[in-house]
C-alpha cells in the first residue's frame, strides 16, 4: 500500500508561482511512475505532467514551458513547479502513483490540493 500526501496549494495571483509536493509512504517509491493530475469544477480529471521511475517526463500542452515535474527518490517525493500561472490553472491537483506490484498494475491517489489563480 502506498499513501500519498500533497501539499503546497493555495491562492496565487496570475503570473505567480507555486510548488506542489507529494510525499509517498513506503519503500517502493523508486519503482513507481508518478504524475500530477488536475480537476476543475464540472470538468474531468486531466493529466498535467508525469515522470517515470527512470526520470522521463511528459507534459500536457497547456503547461509546457511553465510547469516542471521532478522527483527526489531519497525523499520519496515528487514535485510540480508551476510558473506563470493563469486563471485556467485553477483546479484541485492530485498526485498519482502507478506501479507493477506483485504482478498487478496498481494506482494510488492523494487527497488533492486546491490551487486558485486569481487577482
């Protein structure tokens, strides 16, 4: 079992920055692919950025050049640095962990952290 705890959300003005963190429990973090998703009111949950256990990254077109995902395996933590924030980035951001464990593909989710971009 993997537990994920997000932090770092809040209220920020357009053009500002925030860094989200997601801390994972357990000793298998380095075996997991990690990702950040977001969900705005009335919309589906969409992938924002992902990073494989090998460090390969992928971004939604809407955040390329503004957001950076990274991971620190020694701290069991994945980060999302968000710069040049826009009002359309307002959403609940969720951390996701995925891995092949005991022969099964497993998905784990955090509780979410609210990001509000507004003046």
